[in-house]
C-alpha cells in the first residue's frame, strides 16, 4: 500500500468532520505546527508515526484505526 496520498486523506477527513475548523486550529489542538500539518496535507512532507498518532487523536481514533481507514478508501 502506498501512502503518498495520506496527507490528502487527512485533509479530506479533517474538513469533512468539521468544515469550519481551520487547519491552524486543528494543528494547535493536536500539538503540531500549522506549517507542518499544511506540508503533510499537501503531500510536501512525509509523516512520522508520532504525528499520525497526534492527528488520529484529534479524530478520536487510534493511529492504527486511521491507517486502516485510509487503506480501505
């Protein structure tokens, strides 16, 4: 399974769950720099497993659940 579009998946999930929630707000809530989250969502930067866990927590999920959801899309 390739993860080159994982960032776009994160962006789509974030905006679908709460369209009014900004990237900056979500990044602050999960403990990431907004610039880092932006680069991840735009597939300009790889993503560390620790960042996957932070993002998943922002979606009230485990990292493994977020990855599994991506793999089924």
